[in-house]
C-alpha cells in the first residue's frame, strides 16, 4: 500500500497525504482522541482537530532561534579573530614582560658628571644691556658675599647706567652691580645681594697646569645655561689679543691657556676646571674661521682662557681699589709684522727717562727678542709677556743692538 492510499479525503474528494504538511521544526503531533495507537495492523486517519502544521507562535520562535544562532556565530568568529591576533602578537599564551631598566654607570669622583654636579650651582648667566647694546655671558661665584668674576666685555653694555642681571643654575634671577672692571685684562667683578647659600668655586693654580691635562668648561653658550663641555689643555702661554669695544678704548692682552674644550659665544667669563674641580682659567676668547673673538662662527677647537693666577690678582685689585695698575717697562714700541721681535721706536722719548727700560740700559732702536727666555715675535707678544706679571716683578729681556745680542733684567713699574 502506498502512502496516498492511507490519507483521508480532502474537501475536493481527493486524497490528502498525511505527511505532506509535516514540519520538522514544528511541535510533535498529539495523539488523536479516541484513536488507537499506531498499530501495524490497523490504519487510522487523524481528525480535523489534529493537523501537523505548525502554529504561528512556533514559527516566531523558530525565527528567533535562527537569529540567535547567527549572532552567536558572528560573535564567536570576531572574538576568535581577536584572540588569534593577540596570540600571534604576544607570542602565544605567555604574558608579555618588558626587561627591567639596567643600572646606570658609576660616576666616580673626578668624572665630568661629578665635576658638573658639584660646580654648576656656582656658575651664573649674566645678561647686560644699555646704550643700544645687549649681551649674554657667564660668570662664577667667588665667595659667600655675592662677588662674581666674569669678563669685562660681558658686562660692558651695562656700563654707565645699563641693566645687568645674574641668573643662577637653579633659575633664580637677581639684579647685579659692577664693582670694578678692566678692559686691558678683560676681567670684571660684579655683586648680587639678597641671596644665601651661595656655592663659591675653589681657585686652583694655573702655574701647575700641564699640556694634555683634562679640563671641563661650564657656561651659557648661545644663551644655553648649564652647558658642560670637556677637553684638554692644548697649549700654555699663548699670546692672545682682543680689541676693546667700550669707552675705555683698550685692548686686552692675555697670556692664555689654550684648550680644545668647545667654547662658543656666551661661554665668556665662565670657569675652566681641572680634574679636581678647581678653576684654572676664565674662558675669554675663541679662534674662529674669521679670527679671534666672540664671533657667531662657533667653536673650531681653539679656545683661550685667562690663567686663574692672573685673574685672582686682578679680581683682588678691583675689589680693593676698583681699578688695576698695569705693569710697564717704559718704552714705546713700533708695530711690525716680520715676526722677528718687538722694536723700540727711534724717537728720543721712545724710552721713558728714568723708567724700567732706561734704568736697565735699553735704548731707542733696540729689538727685543725674548722675555724670561721665551721668544718674542711681535709687539703684541712683548705686551702680553709684560701683562702676565705685576708691578714690582722682575723681567729678564733679551735684545739686539747693532747686530749683537744683549740681556737685561728690569723691575716693572705701574702705569700712571
């Protein structure tokens, strides 16, 4: 018997398949009332009240189930992709752990870092302005009373009523006054008031400096405070001259320490330290492509500092008297560029009557070729050698007269 024969008659008299409207997602059909259970030996037809078609509520539930399944699949895929990417990035299931910072290097006493940390509190930035000029330089504390040493050309713009300020390494800024300055030595002493717990820098002995000694320079190059550079002493007793730019109309003559520690405009007046942290020089000039001075060309490894022994004496004279008496030998020198020495003029008054040179036997026309057995190649050389001393010091000169070499020792006098 085929399945068509088991159906009941439809409204049109045709057979209706009992499974034709079966829905696997629908509710299970109820057992027909009054009908026997399925029996292989009997046939039965469900009554009109027991249709296998699903009800409308069941269909809505089926759609909800389908949507939930789809959303679950989407969420599962997205989460799986994210977790997979994290797994790939982090190297699997391990927790990413960054290495701990390595300990820094030890900084023993005498290192550049140690010297800088100890000395920078005693280094200041000076800003001077007045008469249409302005400038920035460096200085360092001499004592606990607020005295600061710097270059004359740093404070020169503030001379005659201009403004001068001092800024300490910690940022505190105070007005300052100029107590004394000297263009010939290019040094000045200024003072600040109302500040406590100053850090004076210890002064060393520039006579003990040797070529090749390590040095550290502190200052404010190009107005960049607390700048530290290092190098060595490249040469000693290097004659350096610089034209004066203020109303004194003088020229500075320095028997300088030469260093390759980078110095730039703004380093002027700052300390040059030795390996123990003692000041051995006052940074004053650089040699640039255009010559010696504070030009904007920057460092080429040729910097010059006033020896601290000379600076100590000049600072003492400025504090005690407000001025410095320059040493002289009592001669008028002629300018020459042949590199053979310093020539005393031919005029009768070229040698000051009763002066040091006159008493030592020098005469007009003599050619000075050495001072204290160090060669003199120019007029500037001789002036630098003289300025490296103080009035009352003795100076040994070698000179040539009519082709013959002579020697004389004289006592330096103080300029009027």
